[in-house]
C-alpha cells in the first residue's frame, strides 16, 4: 500500500514585524477596501486610527490568514468570520487558563 505524505505549508512572521496597509494588500492579494472592511468588522486591529498610518503586527497577519481560510473553506461572510475568530480566541484563552491551574 502506497503511503501519502502530507506537507505542511505556512508563513512564519517575526513577532516584532509591522506591515503597512499597502504591504498587507500586496502580500495577501487584497484590495484596500477589503482590509478596511475587515478592520470595521473587528477582524483586524491596526496600530493607528488614521488609515494612512495603519500598521499590522504579526498577530494581525496570522489572524488575517485564518480569516481568509475561513472565508475560502467555509464561505462565511465577514461578520461570521469575526465571530469565528472571537470564538477561537476564547477557546485559546480557556485552554491557557486550564493549563495554568
């Protein structure tokens, strides 16, 4: 019987990394409007309030990757993606609390 090998793929982001709105659009092949919608839904949280000064850290980039995967795989709208991400964050928080005890 032939064994299939599964390869993991992904991107590693430096924790200190900060990416501009232009860079994030380029890296993820998204429009500025799509990123603005994600910020408005609470999916992404830029470091500044002024759009032309927005910077996104490594955590935001990981969150964006997950959001795009949820959208693609489950065909969920942005409000649903935001809810799913909040629930995933809550699960991780609860797991951390259990491990601490």
